[in-house]
C-alpha cells in the first residue's frame, strides 16, 4: 500500500487560499465541503498524486494560522525550466518571495510565503532517499 499525504492547514480566507494554490502550483480541487460540523474546506492536489492540501475554516471558532519560518512544505522540481515557470507562477498567484530561515534552502531553491504565513520551498533538485 502506498500512503497518501494530506497537509491540513487552517486559513483566514478559504477562497483566497484555493485560488493562490490552484494558480500558483497548478493544483485542482479534489473535494470541497461546507458546514461539516462547523467547518468549511477544500482539498487541492493532482488526481492520482501522492499528496494534497486541505485548507479549512471553522465557522464558530476562528483558528488563526500560526506557522513558524521553519514550517515548510518542500516541493522538488528537478527540471530547471519547469522550476523557473513554477517560481514565476507562485509569484503571479500572490505568494511573496522570502529568504529562508535555513540557508540550505537558498542554495538550490526559493522560498515563498502565502498571506497566512505558510511557506513553500521550490527546490530545483531531484529528491532521493538513497
């Protein structure tokens, strides 16, 4: 069995998160829900992919996002042209470029932050556990 990873994050503006991650990373809605026990949410990913994001908003008790500069999602993009296009795409979608807290990520990657303070690193490398 191949596990599937869900990255769940509370956000202040569900529509904005959906738009930014869809436009910036080319993700598509895999599912949405409204007022499910007081929560609204959307799952974004790629059909058949090994991961997806879930963004939620609690209707009754607002949960303020509280990420730190080291709470990262790192996406490995080995093809240089695709990496450059993806970096441009996330900027155009509204992410801002930030300097990574850990200088390692500046060597072959770029770090971007969304309006809730969540960070993604686009690493221009292939990942291997070897």
